[in-house]
C-alpha cells in the first residue's frame, strides 16, 4: 500500500543503520543545555533499569511531541536510542530535508502512521533491535492531547518477536527486553488541550520501570496473537502505574 502523501519523501535507505555515535556524543550536551534552559525542573527516576546493552524496547506514553528528545536526552548517558519519527519530517523539500539530515544520525527513521503496519519501518526497527540497540516507541500511536492514556497498539510486541526471530536464526539468545516508561509535564491537562504540553519552563518527569522479558510470555503452543495481547496489556498496566507515581511526585 503506497503512502497517500502528495509531496514526495526524501529517499531513506532502510537496508543499513544510520545512527552515528560520534554525532550523538556531540549532540548530547547541546540537547542537555536546551533541556536545562527550556525546562524549569526535571524529575527522572529508574534510569538504572535501562540495560547497558542488548535488544531493548522502551515503551513510552506520548503526551507531547517533544517526548522523544526529552527522553532521549535523559537516556543518552547510558545508551543512544533509535526512534520512529512521522514521515512528514522526511518530505523532499525544505525545511524538511534539513530536519531529516539532523535527526537521522541521531537514530530517527520515518514511519507512515497512516498505514496499519509500515513494513519498511517495522523491518528497519527489528533489524536495529537484533543488532542489540535500544528503540523508543509510543504504543499509543499518537499524542494524548489531554485525553489520558490511550489504548496501546500491539506493533511494539511484533517488533520484539521479529527481532527475537532474527537473533535465534543467527544462533544467539532471543532475549528482548521491554521497558515500560512514563513521562508527564506539569501543565497537563491544560497544556495538552492547547497542544503545548511541554511549555517553556515546564516541569518534566520521567519514570522508567523494571524490564519485562518477552521470554516470560512465551510458551509451547501459545499463539502469537495471545502473546501480543498479553504483553501489550501488561506493558500498558505498568505504564499506567508509573505515570500515576510520577504525577504524584510532581504535585
């Protein structure tokens, strides 16, 4: 199924990784400086739960468009993550070509959110996971805009299963960890209603929970659909708990 965009997209090579570690190291202090100037306070909990290596999916709620830069800045002291970005940022015209050239080396790659499943983005993400990387995903599929935690889509579990298959085919351990995490800002829900959840000098909070092991949900004879449903339900429940905790701490 072709993308319905009228404007052409800039070419993106899904066959190879694009993240540049040296580029990320240079960008890290710049993002931290921006966060220090833009936010009045950062509350960060649970970074010790982020594994230093191995395939990891960080499943995050999505109250604002700036969630990924904020969370990526918090995580960059341990790992540099890959993350999906809406493909509108990869249009083949200015200023989008410039934006894409800046965020691609940081680990961003385009995903067509209008498709039920974007096979190119899914394959690229599964390959990066199988290489042992950290991937940030927003299972809600869009920003909350003040309506509370939205239902979780099951695509992130499919990513974990595909990465597991790739690892097993190579004779490696198929262990893929799923990290539930919650982010919120002081201005919610008013800020979310105005589509500016991350306002200037806002207080931002991030809480990362203990990892869930995909292997613990697998069993002989269990269907893939059942595994996806169980992992999705367990992850959303944990994100809901973490969100309530960080909201209480930010009062």
